[in-house]
C-alpha cells in the first residue's frame, strides 16, 4: 500500500491504496466538518492528461461534469457499513469522518497510472488543491503483476535504467516508469507548443512547478536524476536561444525576476534534498537561468539614466526602443546589448564596435528587429555625455548581470559575500583581483582552492552554488585564454 496526505486549515485528507481480490481500492477519508465533493479523473499510462475513467470504477452517486471530469460526494462514514470506524477522537471530542472508496478492477490496472483530483465544498464556494496543483495518488502494482515480476524469467524482465535497485521488474512496472518519464517530457512539449502566450517568466514558473512535483514524489518510480535532467535539457535549450523567449505577452522585470527567484530557490532545495547525479543536475540547472533579484531596478534605473542625462523618450530612437524593451520584456539579451552600447561609447560612437560585440554574443540585426518591442535603430552618440554615460551604464550592466547572469563572477561574489567560508575568502579575493591577467595559472589555482572550500558549504545554498558555477566558468575562460595566447605555458603546440 501507499499513502499521501494534504491539509487545509485544521482538516486533513489521508489517502491510501490497498488490494483485495485483485482489485485496487483507493480510500479517501476526511475529518472536514463541512460536506465535501471529490472532483476527479484519472491519468492513463503514457499520458498526463486528465481523463474520465470508465463507469465501472465510479462510486455510487457519481455525476459527470464536463468532458473529462466526475464528481462524487463524500458519504458520512458508517452510512453504508454500520461496522465502520466512523469517529476520530481529538482532545476527548468525537470528530465525524467522511469517506469515498474507488475500486479499480484488474482489467484497468495496466491502463491507469494514477487518480488525479481536487476537492470542493458542497456549495461550491471553496476549492482545495495541493498548493497550485492537483492531488495525485499513483496506482500501485497489483499482486498479480508483482507475482509475475518475481516469477518472470530474465528474458522477460529488465532493470530500470538509472534505478539504484538492480532487481528485475515486469513489463507493467516498466510501462509505469516510462509513463512518468514521458509525462515530464509531454508536459514540457505541451506548454512550449500549445501556449498562445509564453515568455521566460512562464517557462521558469512551469519548471519550478515540475521541480516541486519531483520533490513531492509525483513522478516515482522514475529516478530523480532522470527527471531533473529533462528539466535541465529544456532550460539549456532555452538559454541557448533555441526556444522562444516571448510570444504574445509582456512581462515586467520585477515579475520575471520573481519567477527566476522561485525557480532558482526550488533548484537549490532539490540540490539540498538529493545526492549523486540528481544533485549535479540541480547544480547544472542553475547555470541556465539568472538568479533573479531586484528586477524592478532594470525598469527604474534606465529611466533615471535617461532623465539625468537629458535623453528624451523619443520614438524612433535607439535609446527609446531599448528602453521600451527593458520595460516590457527584459531578457538575457539585454546584457550583451548593454555591453555593445558601452563598447560603442568607449570607441567614440563607432557603430562597428557595437555590431561586433552583438555578433560575438549571437545577436544579429534580425534578432533585434524580431523582438516584440523591436530595436530597429542604431545608437546615437553624444560626445559631451560620453563619460557620464559610460559610468552610468557600467553600473547598469551590473544591475542587468545581477538579474540575468547568475554565473557572472562579480555579481555572484556580491550576492554570496555573507556566506563565503572564511577559508575561501583570500582565494576568492585573489581571483577577483586578477581576472584577465596574462599569467593565468596563479588565478586558476586560487579559483580551484576557493571552490574546494566553498564546496564544503554549498549544499542547498543558492548563492554559493552560483558562486561555484562562476568560479568554474572563470577557470575555463582562463584556460582557454592561456592556450590561445600562450599564457604561462608558452605558444600552443599547434
């Protein structure tokens, strides 16, 4: 048997599954004082879609609601069976119980993966969910399935890929695991393909939902590392611009950064919960999304810069077009756009420098023009404002990196400053002071030492995880720079 529970206010809903005469029974019992109604359906194996089951498993008094749902009223315990235990004693007082039992006959064991449901009050004024999700009760294997698993020959059984257990499992259990695997992928594909309104904010919130469901065991018996790896691959495709960042929806920076905070904090919890490969996938996942933070500053500070430097909010100018993009849908592209503008200013208005920096970061003219708030113009140069704008936009670049570039070393070090272990501080300080040095080996050694000390304290700590990722990136960049330019090793052998 298996069980799960959730509570609302002081009420609870224990749910259990058990087997009798080859049927699987799912019992839901509540001590809620008001009459409740079960709004329910099932998930079929191989699909996460909410569907209506065949009427053979409907309890008495079940009504059809819409295309895919059923509703069944909880009955008072003892109403049908006078021998039932129908009261719960709490603090000396008798608390009456309500109950529903759903029986799944053997012919449906290989068709249904779980019961999925929400609850509502009898008058429809209150709805109860598992946070923002549906409740789910996975169907266990029947004894027939289990016995066939134990008696099956090696040729008709296999070990679940990625499972810590090496024992053979039968076909039904394998199908159930494949169903869980497919369910995560199916949900990802569904939202990417079928959402008419879709942005990074929506993607990050959905990824956080899936990670929370993994933490709550929704996709068992699928190994956690397999589940998390699928979310990493999805977000990696997003980070490398292979998925759309905006479709028919505008997101204010503070709302985007809130979604980033939610996702990255959930990923950190996953890192703290699991070990081994699952933990490594959770850490890698953080490299695909900025840490979030104070997104509102992206919106506010660009206006302050424009006003302080008397740059008009004039349609048809580069600055105003970028300002509108920042206000309505900031993305990680805004970091290289800011870097390109700074390069343009430092080169006294050389637009070739602007385009070169953008090209080095994979941003073409077509991409700029393809934004919902398109950037079709080239930047303007004001010689008398050059120095002030360079100073202002260097600071603004820090704001953008703090939100969008979790693996930026300076931003990560600032965010984690209060958490850095004492033994790592000297090494970290050396790295920060020698980034870009031609002699790369001392800086790389300091970064490795800093990572060693940080690694002892970073489990489940988002800020230290980002700092570790940033130091890893710095070592990689230094190694590449050393090989390309000779570094401490002399000219490359090729």
